[in-house]
DNA sequence: TTGACACATTCCGATATAGGCATATAATGT
DNA sequence: ACATTATATGCCTATATCGGAATGTGTCAA
């Protein structure tokens, strides 16, 4: 088998950096395809394809406005990701604590004076 | 071009559901490869490959223990994801935002003393 | 050394991607 | 009807994936 489709999941959809940039830009409000393509330095077909993926996973919605198509955020699709990552929140503080411990150890080592073989 | 490597990014690494399951399981503490494979219903080589990806992006660390290799979480790699998704928090739910605003208004109103027309 | 166990790595095949480019569709104005 | 603008889609190639099976590497014990 190959990798799961980019359209199978919000996780897969946002794995692509340009699609994340699109979503960030859309935080400022609805945008047309050409606008997005220009501001992100990509071609119009690229933007259209990325937007198609984002739409298929429900991260953006479209609205016809004359000959333009305005894309806007539909952030509900990001909730699964936020919830999944949020399940690890309590471990971050632990690693921060460990970072603190490490810093303390460094300070202490510096006070005790340099040893041989301390680097690498 | 093809899709970005799964090892290029934490975003790409966790796009795979089985790798997310591994990380969730590791919340309970260090685990051996065979343990993970058995509990997640995958073969040992599959587990090894997924763990390699997770290790290359810095989401897990290994520790040799006899003939076993114990894998443990290194959640610092998840921070970029949490921060990115967190940037959308205020868009998730208008009702949540309004609830927050409402709470803020309540606090402020309590300090200033009750007025007419503070709601809506 | 041999055997047993835990784990990593390889080769294979099928599949889906992202980019580039051309072209099709759609809506508007004249 | 036609031209113009905005967007979508199709074709192509190179590449990286995941799964499966086999095999390689490493560690311990007798």
C-alpha cells in the first residue's frame, strides 16, 4: 500500500506546509484563489489543488462571488488535531521540568569548574 | 515531486494513524517494540519502521535494555503542532468565544458595579 | 559456539502524491 | 457571439510511501 490519501484526514491534509500557510492566511478572512496563489508564491493550479484537498477534508468552504470563488476557514476540522495534541499537554510541562533540571545541572557543573570530557 | 518525506516533519510523521497510536500508548511509559506491535495489532517490522520515523523526527527516544529496546515519548516535538493549531483556537466556536467574552464582561461588570444594557 | 530471542533492515509491488504545463469550464462584459 | 478574466481539471514524471516477507544484526545464556 501507499501512504494514506491527503484527503483522508485533516492530519494528512495539513502535513503539507503550503496548505498550512493557506489556512493561516485565511485567518484574515475570505480570499480568492488568485489572491492566495500570489501571496504564497505559488501558481494558480497549485492553489486550486491545495484548496480542493482542504475542502474535501472540510477545512475550508467555498462561496461563489461573481467569477471569483472565495475560500474561507472552517476550523471545526482542526478540533480533532487539537484534541489529540492536547492529550500530551501534561507531558510538556514534564519535559520543561527536565529542561529546568538540565539547566540547573549546567549551572552546578559550571560552579564546580570544568572537567575533561565534558564536551561531546 | 512526490509528497514530503514522513521524516521531514512532525506534521508528516503523525499523519499516519498507527504512529499516532504508538505515541498515545507511550503516554503510559516506555515500551518495547514487541509490546507495541502486539498491543497495536501490527507486525514487529511495521512497529520498528514506524518507530524509526518517530525517532528521526524526535518524537521518541530509545534506550537499550538488554536485548530489548525501550522507546519513550519525547513530546517536545509536538509543540510546533500544538502551537500551530492553537493559533486557530479563537475560530473554533463562536459560542466559546462569546462565552469567554461574556465571562470577561461579567468580571468587568462586577468590578464596575451593575449597569443596564450590559448584555448583547 | 550454538541456539534463542528482540529488533532492524532490506527488497518488492502498488499507489498517491506534488509540481509543471496545457487545457477545460465558468462567469462577466461588450 | 466573442473576448476576458477566474478557476478547475487533466496529463505527465519522479519520488516516497506502506505493507508483507525474508533476512540481517545484536544480545544473552548454556
